[in-house]
C-alpha cells in the first residue's frame, strides 16, 4: 500500500554528491518501495543549470515513486514543508587542505539555511549535514533554528563508519555484514576516533580476532594505531589523492544509509555512528555536534550508553572533541552561532 509522500530538500543538487544521491532517493533506496517522494532542489544561481540537468534526467528515468521535482535558489522555497533535508551544498576541499580549512568558505551557508528550516520546514523535519566541515556546519544550522528541537540536526560520520567496516572486513576476511558495533567518535576530520573495542566479527570480539590474526595483543594494537585508525581517519584525503577530487558515490551512499537508518530505524542490526547534538554523554560537552554510537527507533537517535571506555580511547575521544570546541570558538568569532 502506498504511503503519504515525503518532501525531501537536497542542497547542492547541481554538484557531484547531489547527482549521485538524487537517483537513489528517487528509486526508493532511502525510504523503501512504498513511499513516494517530492524533491526540492536548492542551488546557488551558478549551480542552477547543472541542477536543472539533473532534474531533466530524473524525469527521463520515470521513477514510479517520484511525485514532483522543484528547483530553486531561494532557501525559504527549498525548505518549505521539508520533512527531510540533506545539506550537501558546500565547497569540497582539495589536496593539501584539512576539512576545517573550509569553515570560512562554507560556514556562511548554514546560518541562512538553518533560519529557513526554522521558518518553513515541516514540524517533523530531520536534517543531515554533509557539507564540510560537517559537524560544525550542523552546529551552525542548528543554532540558527531555535524553534526546531536540536535533536533533529545531525552530521554525517556514516562514511567514516562504513570505511571502518570496509577496512576491518579486508583485514579479517569477514564480510561487512558480519561485523557489528564499530564506533566513530568525535569530528568528521583526521582527529576522529574509529573504535573497534566493542565491535564483533561473526559474533567474536574484534580485539580477540585481531590478536589471533596478528599473533598477539600488542601486534593487534600496533596495527590499530599505525594502520587502521589513520587509514580510516585520513581516507578522505586518500580518495582526493587517488581520484583527484573528493569522495562522491560513497558519500552519497553513506548519506542515504544515515537518513534511512534514522527514519526507518536501526532494528536488530546493532548500532551505527552519527554526529548529533551532545547531551553531555561520555564527557562530550553538551551542545557540540559530535559522533557517537547510536541506534534509532525510527524517530530519534539514542546514544548507546554505559560503554566502558579505556584510557587509550578516552584520550582519542578528548582530542577530537577538543578540535570541535576549537571549531565552535572559530565560528563564534565569525558570528555564525
Ligand atoms: P561539488 O562542488 O561537486 O558540489 C557542491 C554544490 O553545492 C555545487 O553545485 C554548488 O553550486 C552548491 N552550493 C554551494 N553553495 C550552496 C548554497 N549556499 N546552497 C545550495 N547549494 C550550494 O561538491 P561535492 O563533491 O558534491 O561535495 C559537497 C560537500 O560535501 C563538500 O563540502 C564536501 O567536502 C562534502 N563531503 C562531505 C562528506 C562527509 O562524509 N561528510 C563526504 C564527501 C564530501
Ligand atoms: C570525505 O571524507 O571523503 C569527505 O569529507 C571529503 C573530504 O574532504 O575528505
């Protein structure tokens, strides 16, 4: 039976990630085969022509679930009645930059969009920020939407989570579908902490599997510190170096995974990672948008609580949170929050 249609706003629709995401959303990969979608595409004037091309192709694909596509350069129009919003439109970094270097260029985008969401979106709006630096851009949007409950804003660390699954799968020769409960803590930046202390592979604790694979606990720890953690945390830079531009299809796929799990629930698949407004859990100052292990009941993210965090992990989490605090100070100084 067909359900009521859902209005989805996507910013940066003329860009790379927008192009990769739109066709999967319209095909039903986000909300399933019974939910029609109405797309609102936001671009800046220079990007409208490319977004118009994407809209023409969406029409040509004749997706049965796609009810409507509207294209605009006005944030108020774009977010009017939005149930879901993907905030993708922002400049990507190039080789040699860190994502935080984009704050000055991109931060200014998210205040006006937050205000438009506040004034025009549907009462149940949920927002996923992809544009970098994603955590702090989400903080800017959320701070500019005082009438929207803060828990409706999130930023993407699902790409990092999926990258961690991919690296573990390759190292352990176990399919990704048999690995559970990996965590990304902190910022979507090189300071993030990909944590496998609570993860399992085919039901066995990953630390034990790694110790067996590398011959000792010390060798497993060395692999985590010297290979796994930096590879996951710096994978975005690796993709830029190899492709010549930043990740696109994997980013669009992760954005869809993130919102799908939020809206449809994580079910019995264990937890995932998402950057959400901290409630003070695990010592992360309340109000920062930081990545946690989370589950969703289909309405809200819930932070997985009472995990035992050892000294090594705590130090890593604190370092990433410190960077988030510095980013918050920087955008305060720019008057963006
Ligand atoms: P892109 O340059 O191909 O596309 C960006 C699009 O955004 C452009 O068409 C541009 O015109 C548009 N845009 C700029 N300002 C806008 C505004 N105010 N409103 C609406 N649209 C606007 O870039 P891309 O490869 O699609 O990447 C987009 C962003 O996503 C970048 O910031 C990139 O760093 C980030 N990203 C994040 C993750 C993640 O995991 N969080 C992963 C990959 C990329
Ligand atoms: C990624 O992680 O691939 C994106 O955030 C793009 C980047 O700049 O690394």
